C-alpha cells in the first residue's frame, strides 16, 4: 500500500466521521444533557485554568481529562458553548476511527480495502451514532485508547517503549471505562505469547504501574458523591439477565435510547441492530468451531472472539444492566473479530459485498438521527429560560429536578448557580454557593419542568416558559415546604 493510498483512506475516514454527524450537529434538538453539561463545565474550568478535572465531577471513576482537553481545545475556535463540547467529542471519535483503521492494517496490510470497509462500517454503526459526540466522561476516551492499543499491539518490532505504552493504555482504559478492559486482555495475551522478547514485554507492567500509582492517588482524593453501578457476581442474577440479553443487545445496537428508555428508530437502525446482534452469536459459534478445527485453527481470531465473550460476561455481572450504553464496547469487538474472520474465509468478495450492503443503510441511519432528542426541551427553549432568569437579576436557583442543575450552569456561563433538593452535589462549591446566597438574603428562584412541580405549591409568583416553571422570590419557608433540605 502506497503512502498516497493510505492518506486518501484516512482522509475519507475523517470526512465520513464529520459528514455523518452533521445531521445531529445541525439539528434543532442538539442540546447537552445533564451529564454532558457537567463535562462542559469541567472543560470550561480547564479552559479557564480554574481546575484540572481528572475524573467526572462527583465520582472517583470515569477518567475525563482527555475529553475535557478536547472540548477545551475546541473552545478556542467556537467559544464556550455546546458546539465546542460536541466537536471535541467528534475529534476524539475521528482519531479513534483513524487509529482503528491503522491498527487493522497492521494485522494484514494486504487487506487495505477490507480494513477501510470495516472502519466505515464502524463509523455508520447506529450504536455509536449519538455516542460518537456524547460527552459522558470516559466512553470516547476508551474508544481512542482501544484503537491506539490495537495500533501499538499489532506493530512490528515493538520496543520497550511500545510495550510500556500498551500497558499504560490498558491501565488508562480501566480508569476510563472498565467495560472495555476485559476485551483487551485476550488480544494482549495472544501477542505476548506469540512474540519473542520477554525482557521488552516486562515493560508492560512498568507502563501500567506508571499510570496506576497517580491514578489511584487521584481516585482516593476524588469526590465519592456518586458510587456508580456495582458488580453482582451471583449466578442466579446473571442467568436472569442472560435470558433478557438478546433484546437488551438489540436495543443497544440500534442506538436510539436515553438512559434506560428505548426510543423509536428508523428501519435502517433496526436492520443494522438486528444484524449486529446476530453477528455476536455467529462469531461465538465460529470461534468454537475454529477452536476445534486443527487444520484452520487461528488463535488470533479465537482471541478476538474471547474478547467479545468477556465483554458480554462483564455486562451480565453488572448490578443493573438496563442501560444500553454499557454495551458500547461490543460493536468495536464485533467489527474487529469480523475483520479477523475475514482473513480466514475464502469468500472474500462476498464478504466485501455484504459489508457495502450494510454500509448503505448505515449512511441513511446516520441521517435519521437528526430527529434524535435526548432532552425534553430544545436548545433554544433552554436558552430562553436562562436569559429570562438572568434578566430578573436572579443568579441562584433551587431546582426540583437535579438534571437541570448543570444545564443551567453551563448554558448561563456559570452566571446561574443551581442546587437540587437533596443535600450534596457533584460539584460542591455550587451547592454551598446557592445555600449561602439564600442565607445572605439574595434573590433566589425555584425551577423545574412544568409537568411535575415536585412539591412546589402553585402560586402567583410562578412563571411558565416553554415546558419549565419558575417561581421567583422564593424564601426559606417556601423552599422548606417544597421539600428542599437546606442544612449545609
């Protein structure tokens, strides 16, 4: 493969990564959800030099510095707004796809067309349509680290530095999104066993330790406000989850959901979601068959199938596996395993034709996500509410819906500080600032969605804007009667 051909392929990958996400970027429904707004605030703090956020605010997991750095970089061009956050995530996704392609090329440089087609299939996979620009702390970082891991792992003549970097990437993946880590281990084991140079491989552990020590210190010092989902290793619970796993897998692969709520999707998303789901079972069967086929046994392919299997098992042992986003590692392992399967099957033209046939509806599926809506209101409606509150001279609000906190803070440029009903917050300075403002007699308001006032009595001070309600001139008595716990 000539250098010019490689540059053209990379240019096509970059172009597709951007063009296929334009429908979402130009959609009136583009808005940062509550967790994305937290990443936006973290990125703003980094951009302004106020803080260096290692983990997602309020928790000791979800390594976020890479995502915040990408958004802070984009703020240089867009200003501090939601476009900068989304474009920062798109930058990480694009880099991940470039290195995913280069990693597959290193497996077999002769299959450059197949490597490109499989990469495009990843780009237009509905499972990652929304999440390729979703700032959630660790998910897109894991995609990038996964791709860099493959790129380095399948390089020739690896040095001590290469092995050290591989170990460091594996450790960083764990702190970013642990669900990606089990899939890396079989591939790492295969290359470690099959290649010479045990002294150099010892640098795997050195690279991992170099990362582990400072990250464990940062983890110890981080806020533990939110503990996250825990593991449940009971066999009975895993068995129950296994029975519902096919539907759960399909929901994740079609890509249209918010948290645990499954949203309508186009027929193209359903078709690709079904095909990807069935590919999981096909690959598992082919892996078992290849294991017992002594003549055509391929340990790399078997390792990739084991990577897929371990990723599935990891999800089955989560305490509550109703969130399709926990399946996001699986499409990457499916596509990589299929690429390795492609190496050992004779019908390569048929395989390439099938890939092209899958990419076409995938391109259409990307277009349909222009109608994807993750928030009850649009960006314009949210901004209108922010502007109204600021015009009233109110800079501290108490929200009956905690999901509004970070949105109001980010979209107001931190001119509005918000706290929820319960004590504590992901970013405690805001929580104390709102309490102190109330104690100092500064004007405060109550806000929430008009569909659920959540204990706030209806009165003449309530203003309704779009789908929000705002109660101006709130005092301690009203807040207490509305269910706010005001003890600091």
